[in-house]
């Protein structure tokens, strides 16, 4: 579940940051319709989303590595 949430947060953060950087100050995605966040907040959201995805993938690998009965 963390992975799915992480992907959504990563996409929204990246779209917001890219939109505010390369357009006339309006972010892309759904969040700019509700909140007026600075570009750095969108970058932080993208980083947090990436962290959640990496965390989920590390947990999957760790669970796969553990052998039953060990």
C-alpha cells in the first residue's frame, strides 16, 4: 500500500514542481487546483513519494529473502 501511495505522491509532486518551473507559475496535476504551494513543497512531496516507493520495494526484497522456518 505504501508503494501505491508513494507513486501518487511522487507524480503529484513532480507534476506540481515541473508545472511551476516551466509554465507561468501554475502547477500541473490536481493539487494546484486546491492549494497554492511553493515549488520547494512540490519537490519535497516528490522526494517523500520516492522514499515511500523505495521503502516498499526494500520491504518486498527483505520479505522474499527471509526463509520460512528460520
